[in-house]
RNA sequence: UCCGCCUUAGCUCAGUUUGGUAGAGCAGCUGACUGUUAAUCAGCGGGUCGCUGGUUCGAGCCCAGCAGGCGGAGCCA
C-alpha cells in the first residue's frame, strides 16, 4: 500500500472508512492508561498534525504507550470522523509500527516545549521537526516555486550562471577563494586548477547579461557568496539570489517588473500556504498577512534619491548619521522612509554615480545613475537593481584599466548589437523574512553560513 | 570589523549588590484519569555554574585573558 500524506487525509482526499498508511514523526502522545493513546503525527506535508488513536488492544500497545516526541512511526488504520475539537478527521489505528525510537527522551533536543530560535540554530539538523521551521521550509519552497512560475508564465528563461568565477571586480563585496593548491602554498595561481585565481560568485548578473542581450527576458536564481565579515540579522555568507534581466527596457520598466513580480509572488504564497501563514500570524508576527495584503493592493511609492534626501532633511528626526546629498542612505534613513514616511514599499531611484557600481547607466544629468532600491518595512533593502550602461564609451569611462581588460567580453556586448537593458537582484532569504515575519535571516535558510560558523 | 549585552540542570532563566560548593518553570521519568489535543493531578531523578589563569582560608559571585552566542552599526541582497 502506498503511503498517504497527512495533508491528503486532513483535506478529505480519502473517504471515511478507507484504510490508509501514514508515515511520520510523533509530535506528542497523550495516553489514557485504561484505554488508548492519542498520537499526533506530522509528516511535513502540511502544518497540521494527524491524530492517530491507538487502542489498548493493539499487540504492541505497551511500546506505543511509551512513544514520545521525535519517534518515527508507520500507522495503518482507517480514516474516521473525529469527535474531538481540534480536527474533523483522525485515524483509528489497526497497527502502529515503531520505525525509529528516540534514545534518551530526556535529552532529545526538540523536547515538547517552547525553544528559543537561538538554541534551535545549534540543532539545525533537528529544527525542521518544529512547527516554526517546518512552516518556514514550506513557505520558502512556495516562494521559490512562485518565482519560477512567475518567470515561466512571463516568458523568462532560467539561465544557470556559474558558481565559480574568475571575475573579482564586481565590487559587490569580498570573495571566497576557490583553489586546489595545498594550504599554505605559495605557488603562483598559474599552477592552480584553473590556471588563474578563481572565486565563488557574488552575483550572476555579469554572466546573465550576455543571455539577456541574446534571448531578451532571462533570470538567474542560485546561491551566491560574500566573504564580508558581516554579523547582523540580515546578512549571510551564502545566500540565494533571484536576478532577472530584461532587454529593450529602462529603469521604469524594471521598477514595474519588480513591483508586479513581488505582488505576484506574495499573493501566490498567501494562496498556497494558508495554514503556515496563519501560524506566522498567530505566533510570530500578528501583522504579516495584513501587511502582505496591503503590499499586494498598493501601488509602490517612487521617489528620486534627491527627493528622499529632501524628505529626510526636513522630517526633523534626529539621525545618527547626517543626511547629505552624495552619501549613501543609512539603514536608519531607509527605515524611516519605508516604515514612517510611506508605511509600505518604496522604490528609490537615481542615486549619485559615485556610490554605485560601474555598470549602472549614467543619467543625462551626468551626476546620477539609473539605479533603484526597493525598501520594505521591517527588512529594509530587499531589491537592488539598475539599468545597465549600454554605451561602450560611457561604460569604459567608469572602468579601471584592470576591469576593462578582465571584462573584455562584457565590453564586447556593447560593440555587437548593444541594447538598453536592466536587471535587479532580490535576496531570497530577505523575502522569506518579509513573508514569514521571522526576524533573523539565519532562520530563513536551512543551514546558515555566517562568519565563524559553517556547522552542519 | 566596531560598540554593547550574555554564557548556571535537556531547554528558558533566577542566584552576582553583602564571596561560605546551587533554585524555579518547562521537558523527562513513575503513578492516577475511557476522548485527549499547551491535557490535567500527585510524586521522583537531574548541575566539572563557557574555558584558562589570578586574588582569597574559601569563588557561580571579585580580577585578567580567551572562546562562543545575541543585539545594533558598517558593507550589502
């Protein structure tokens, strides 16, 4: 008999009276010594547990009555209406096979009680057994599926850009070195595996642009790596990034894409994960669902960087860092704009060229570039993007000699059929935080990599 | 990397002011209860007080160093 998912049983995909087989892990067991035990079983297929009623007449009832949190079991039984309050369906067990017991129940790391997220990070191999991390895993999956679905339905090609790169000039932060030379070796990089210095990618953007300037709408979605010594609740050394790139498009086309894309993904997740989202609303952040709905129904507020500076100067709020045209907006400034001034997502565009990367398109004013950041309450910057400089001469003026030489192929794109194009990067884990209300990015990815910690 | 806080039972913490080798809740275990669902009720066991060194007759408590964690900042997604 094929196993049935808990989700299918609870969704009435199986008729009352039918026999099913369910596999899963025990969440809790409540026994009535005289008669029978209630076993809450979770198999990850949905947020809810399935209640299994095990009668005292079962041959191995003594062992069943000792089941505790974490035990793996296989249940064969019939689906029944449940007279209890917490659920409308349950399983009357005909057999409960103990597949894997828990050694030393007292020290089982996921005891039947509340645990701090900080503690659960130290048992990252077992934290998906908890309600919270099961829900995060399902929502994260729903987000990634929604991302692919959106792009597929809108004619984008998923381009798999390389993880290993020889480019060290993107300016997106420090890089992890990739080498097969023995530790401590002072051999020249010409003797290394690739015959040159190589690194883990910080962004697929430079590699996706050639595909954009051949196939138009494309995106890359994969892991990226930053060796920055960042110790915050919003940074990881390894994180996943979604990077669409569109041709024959300018910054306003890009901002429109970002807005439509974000709204689509959010409503998709609300529709597909109602139980998980209800849990986040009840236990993590009371405003999540309402907040996401507001974003879906809103029109993103746009403002120029210069306007943003004006607003910040006039708001009369004492900031730790001064607001001056030409300096990048600080976290406190971004938070004020999105959380207090607007109370929703904000798209800030046209930043001073000095604080942005060489590939961003120079505006006609000669002092700003066509860059944008999408800021959201609670998380801050969730998307960063720009129209790319498609004019060879202007691009080269903003490159150093070394960069010009290394990115000869990137410059080639501006010589052979160049076209206006634009793209953005969205940090998946930041989106997971925003959608779930989880406050630490280390809880938005299964096994977080941060400075000084690559456990698991 | 900088600033601040923290590290005591399986987990969350109290105990540090006034140095005299530790306490609660939850979890676990045992028992009671014919349908529970944060089950309830009664009882029981459980601790190299982060590590190293120092002061002292005596250190969880005072001092120094180190390690790890968390929060904020910078960098960014």
